[in-house]
C-alpha cells in the first residue's frame, strides 16, 4: 500500500471514526418510545420519582437533566444558564460530536459558542484544522481580510473537507459580525492541527527573522528550501507523502534545526510577543514534518503517530490560551475531546487527556450523542455519501439516554444520583462515526463517567449541508 494512502486513511480515523457522547437538540417533539413523559412542568409524586430513580438510570438521569429549547443558534439562550454554571471557571471547553458531518452537531457548537462568548467571556474557537488555516480565518474575522467562501474552499479540502459546510460558514459569519460590533474585544479562530503547514507560516517566520535577527535569514532560507507550499494543500500533501521515508525524516530534522535557531535567540522587551508568535509558527511547520516522518507503512508506528497528533493539537490550544489569555471553545470529534481514549490500541492518548494533564480542572470535556439520524461520510469509493442510522439498540448508551424525559438535553455527569452513577461507570457501546463510514471503530465501548464531564444528547440529527 502506498505510504500516502495509509497516512490519509489513518488521519481520517481520528478525524471522526473514533467515538462519541451526547449533544443538544431540537424543541419539544414526541418522546422516544418508552421514554419518561417529556413534560418538565407536570407534577411528580416525590416518592414515586425517588423509587423510579432507584430502579432505572434513565429516570435518575432525568432528575438532573436540563432540556434544550432548540439546537439552532439564534434566539433566546436562557435554557443554557444551567450549562453556564457547569462550565464554571474552565479555560478550555472541548465540545465534541458523534459524527463529523451532521447539521445539529455544528449548530449546537454555534449555539454553545454564542452563549459562552456573550455570557462567559470566551474569546476563541479552536478547530481540527491546520495552524496556517487558523491564521487565514483569524485575519478574516479580525480585519475582514480575504473572502470567506474562498478561504473555506481553499483550506477545507481533503481530510478537512467536512468543515466546508453551510453551518460552519454561518458560525464564522456570526463571529465576524460580532467582531465588527466589538473591535476592541474580538473573538478569534485557532487551527490546532498539523496536517498541513501553509505558506503563511514560512513568510511570517522569515519576516520576523529579517527584522529581529537578520543574520538568520540565509540559514532559515536554506533549512526551509523546497518546503514552502506553492500549490493547493491537497497537491502539496500528496506530493510530500510520495517522498521516501528517509527524505521525510531529513526534512523534519531540518525544520527542527530552524525551530532551534529561534529558540536560541529569545525575544526581549518589545520583541517578546513577536518572538513568541514566530517561534510558534516555526513549531507548527515542524509539527507537520514530524507527523509525516513517521513510518506509515509500519502498523506498529501508527499508534505513536496518532498520539503525537493529539498531543500537538493539545499543545497548540494550550499555547494559544497561555499566550492570549483567551478562554477557548474547542471543536473536535468526541474521541479527541475525551478525557480518556475510546480506542487505546490505535489512539493511546488523545487531545482531551493531554489538555486535562496541562490544565487540570481548567479543561472541560463535553460529549455529544444522538439516537438516530443522518450524516455525511466518505464511502469505500472515497467519495462523500449521505448515510443514516436507525434508533439505538437496547443496551447501548444512546438507548438509555434517549429514554430520559426530554427529547434533547444536557447532563453534568459529575453530579448525578446514585442509580445514574452506577450506569455511567459501566461500559456501554456508543455511536462513533468519523470521516469514513463504515469505519474501524464505529461502536466502541466506553465508560461515560470517565470519558466526559458533560453530555449533550440529541434525539435525532440530519446530514450537514456541505458547500459545493
């Protein structure tokens, strides 16, 4: 098998074929069969409620669940006030998804982002996208640089094509509109992934060196020779991965030396901030070349590569938070934001675990689950198809969650009745649909109490609207 084919397949797995937990949902619709009545105002006999909670986890969860008015981003956000109390002082909120391309998962992220920006002072949205992509989108959001549609078309390709959708376009347009109204206190965009390093990074490192350390310019030019992209990301990555492994390792060694040149000359005084950003840009270049220096033809090396990728994504988010002070909403698949990996054999440690190690209680993991619905994913032919799954089977996590008294709701897993705690601590199968479907880990078993702090469960989702 060709190296680049193996790599892209492996990257598509963490981009979505890993796992999930529960998200928010749409307004009052009939409850799932067998569910507790969906009225939040009907009188309940305390003794009967207590007895029911003792007997079933869904009744116990229903005692602490908070219904969602809607999954759409506009309108009143008062139903999210309990969620705000759950967030507390968290600096990074990891917001997952059980598929990589369902409308409601994207709109719930938009709605939660809007609430956290307007009510809790969050000022950045991070996404599984290259660091250089983040810089382009951030420039658009801050200063209106470029055309949003063009940026999305050019940046969200290949592995990242599922982000090129109408729902994320709507989210980004809202962020831009917010910044126009609040130019002194804007919302920023962070690309935390390392699948590509755009030309912007090389230009910014070179520009910094030309001013602060002109003696380094020729050396950096030599170390970066042949690396700065001159084609679209798809073409660049495919051509890069076609290089022999020995050459890719040599390129990673060169970008490491370039990074070290900057590390040896720390900034001082007014130069400190510019230096920090230049070093981070050089680091992002090295992160890409290091990822592609793994031997993707060796199955034994793939778990180490996946651990490296998740560690990089965590480090980039943590760096942004330290550098800017921004509180961050992190958008990713459930399997990335989780506190514990869903697939230890292929993904020994994931982004959420690394962030929890670095930030402790400053990191909050939210899983989004669903009972039934549709999504977009790559089929075996490599093309995008709309697929659907029916109601969750008995015994699965979603089957129990969908029998809770509300159609769409959120639950703080850290504060539940005893009957719920026992169920949350036990392993249950969950839907875990990634960029490919069927995938290799569509139905893993996880212990929700160990995997996420909060779950947002949706009764039904529909495929996202991908842009042509």
